[in-house]
């Protein structure tokens, strides 16, 4: 994702690859490599898609990499290790590699049964996978890049916390867009979201057009 100042000044947060922007475009404010629904399992062929994505990100010189959820098809430490190996092969020096962020989504839950705990516990699955995938942040996270704020939410998000976090970011960054990443798109905003989009947040987001 390659975002330039010209689009922001026009009131539109438009994102495109550098091929679309062209050589005459102003220097981008930031470059983020994004993917979603990788659904990797060892042997299912989708790890090759991850490999191609990381190679593209490296060639584009991205500053951050974000997977928007359903990293594995089902919770799989073996698949997570294979994913991590691809990332480390692409960027052998983790100290200079782009920061990586992960949205935790339904397919990455594991069956979890402990007295007093629900089945398919998001938090326990996430904590167990963190060292395997090399995740260095919490399920709810924010980071800044190029002077802009980015918020990461899990699919199982608490709606009140979601709204409070976004409002706080808007207050701290007046007049600037706030980029929100979660797994399910808001209802009616993308292809297919009229059937499976997230309806809870639509009215809130319509009141805050600065949120991308």
C-alpha cells in the first residue's frame, strides 16, 4: 500500500501500488505491505502465496507488514512456524526488517477448555501463538508510521473499547486520518460485505469520516 500526500489533501485516503502512482508522484508518506486470509496449513499450497507476498513487500521497500487475519486455516503451530520461516528467509536481519502486525481472527482460535474459560478462547490462542509467529504486540494495538496512527483490533473486539480507542486517536491527531485494521469489513463497504460485513460499527464510522 503506497499512500501519497496528494490524496490526503484532496480529502481522500487512496491507496495504490507504486506502479499505479507512477514516477511523477510525490514521495509517499509511508509504504505498508498488506495481506489477509492467508489460511496457511503445511501442504495446502498457500504458504507459497505468503512467500510471494513477502518477496513483493521486500522489492517495494515497505516499512511495515500487516496480516489482517485468518493467518492459518485452523490454529496450527506447524503452519505458524512455516510462515515465520518465510518471513525470516525474506528478512534475515530482524533488527532491520519491517515491523509486522497481525489481526487475530476466527480461524486462528484453538479449541480451549479450562474451567471458567470459554471454548475457542481468543486470548489464550493468541498468547500461545505469539512466540511461534514472532508477534511482538497485543491483540489490541496501535502504532505510528509517517506521523499517522494505525489501530489493530481482533475479530472478537469489544465494541465499546473499539469506539473509545478510535475517539482517543482522533483527539490526539486532529485533522489527520486514523487507519483501522480488523478482519471483517464494515457492512456495505467492500465486495461481499453486504452479506457478511460488520454492521455494529457502521453508524459510528459514518460519524467519523477521518477513519480509514
